[in-house]
C-alpha cells in the first residue's frame, strides 16, 4: 500500500509564492515519474508539472516560467515551487506517483487559494 503525504498548500495573495511537497510512504517500489495535478471547481483535473526518474520535466503552458518541479531522490520527495501565483492557480493540487509498472497513486490533495 502506498500513501502520498502532501504538504504546503494554503492561502496566498496574488504574486506570492508557495512550495508544495509530496513524499510516499508504505511499500517500496520503483518510480517512473512523480508530479502534480490540479483541479479547480467545475473543471477537469489537469497536469501542472511532472518529473521522470531521468529528470525529464514537463509543465502546463499556464505555469511555465512560474512553477518549478524538483525531487530529492534520497527522500523520494517531489517539490513544486510556485511563484508569481495568480487567482486562476486556485485549485486543489494532487500529488501523483507513477510506479515503474505504470500504476498510478494519488494523494488526497492540498488546497491552494490565491486571493486577488
């Protein structure tokens, strides 16, 4: 059983910054990629940023230049540094882990609210 522990969400003013972190616990496994998705009210869940085991990253166009994803291999932890936040970044952010067998695991989500 894999659990993803997320932290770092909260309320911030537009233009501010937050850092999300996500660490898996439970069974040991090989990771293919980890990333962050978000879901705003009334909208579908969308990819925000993703980093593979080869450190290949990809970002949603809406966050390029503002968000940065990184990982600490020793801790199996992934971080999402979010700068220049906008009200439209308001959403529940979900951590995703894709294991080497392509099984997807999800965190419970952390709320990010950006006030104007």
